[in-house]
């Protein structure tokens, strides 16, 4: 698989986008399964983004979907809660699931994105669900604007 990660600037504002495409033009069955896990995690994480939600809720939902998918493919074994609490996700997702966008491609948000950081209406953030491995890297990255709706 090929990871394409590009940035853009327009009138002093910056952003980036990432896509993963199959090197051969078509994913193998296993690659497609992994891609769908990442896509599902991306959809779930975007669905949790709301004004007033803590980043911890978004991060945990995303990581649990990724881990559940790895369990279903028998790439991990054990109890989902135990695996999540062990921190093993850091072996598969080597960066945060999100960063700010705006005056810099990776615009700084207040403090590192941690469990208590609260999303606010008007924020622009990138969501970067992914699974990294020696064999293949999958990453999906979309820009999201937080609205003041529940």
C-alpha cells in the first residue's frame, strides 16, 4: 500500500490530507479488511465529535474500534478491555488520532490532546485514524469542523 500525505496553503491557512491506496491497484483480501477497520474507526470517531465532548471520549472510541477489528481478524487475542488498558494500541497507531488545522498544517491545540481537552464549536481538527504495521500502513485523514450541536 502507498500512503499519500499532502499539505496545502490558501491565504495563510494550512491543512493536509492523507489517503492510502493499494500499490498494485487493488487491495488483497487482508488489506481490504484492515482498510475497512480504519474506515469504520474514522466514521465512528467523526460521529463522536461534538461541542463539549472531551477528547478522551473520541480517542477511546476510535482506539476501541481499531482494536476490535484487530481482534476480529485474529491479529490480537484476549479481552478488548484488557487489551485497551494495556496500551498496546501504541504499537499500531504511532501518532495521535487528531491535530488542529489552521495557521499551521499541524496547528497546536491547547496542551497535548489528552483525555480532558474539551472540543469547542468552531474548532477545526484533522482526524487521523490508522493502523501501522511492518507489512502495510493504512491511514485515513479528514478535516472536521466542530459545530455547536449535540
